[in-house]
């Protein structure tokens, strides 16, 4: 249902971007060290999107370059734990929104 509303477009695209970043982190963890071309082939994402995600992940301190390719850093585990908490909070918010919508349907 992507693109159906100005109210939801941004959150949908941000969630898709987060999903891609997490997929990349998982692939880097499982295959480190790994370069852009190999990641692109592995995840079936265009190289420019892989490059962008890798730049964001490096800025966050979650990966770092090495002569053989990207490797994860010690910050990764704490980030993943923090992300789980954030996603749990978002899930609660989504459930609350669903409840509000159900109430408005019954009115």
C-alpha cells in the first residue's frame, strides 16, 4: 500500500531504509570482511544503494573499512539491542493506533 498517503509515505520509506541497513549489517556480520560488489550481489541491491548504506553504517560507527572490505565494530551489539527496544516501542505505538482506528470504526 506504499505511496497511498502523504501521512504515511515518509514512515514507510524510512522503515524500508532501516530494513536495508539491517540486512546489510547482517550480511556484513556473516561474511566479513566484504566489499561493495560482493554485498550488492549477495543482497541483490544496486551498488549505489549498498554504498549509501555502508556510508551511513560507517558514520554510525557500526562498520569500518579494512583492506579486505567492511568489518563490523564493537558498537554493533549495543546498537542491535537498542534497535530491538526501539522496535518494541514502535510496535506498541502501532497497536495503540490500531486500537484507536478500531474505536473510530465502531463509532
